[in-house]
C-alpha cells in the first residue's frame, strides 16, 4: 500500500493508487506520493515525514 497526500487539504491516506477525489475534502485533485524510499525514515511501508513536512510548509507559503 502507498501513502498519498491531498494537494488541497494535505490529508494523508494509504491506498494502492489515489482516487479521483480526496476522501477528506472531496476535491478533485492530484495527490503527492509521501512514501518513504530511504532508510532514514524507515524504508518502504512508512510515511516520509520529512517530505510531508516540506509539503505542509509549501502549502502554508501558498496561502
């Protein structure tokens, strides 16, 4: 299973492939892959919280 983050509300959820709309806010959007691919964040099957933190910071700057 993969972790995805909604580009509109930053909701994170785990599914194999992202749906057309966010299960939290209902927006039709694209999703960011927030899976961990390096040992520092635990490797596969974990969320890359460093990447998620960057995404949240970018969202705040855009507001």
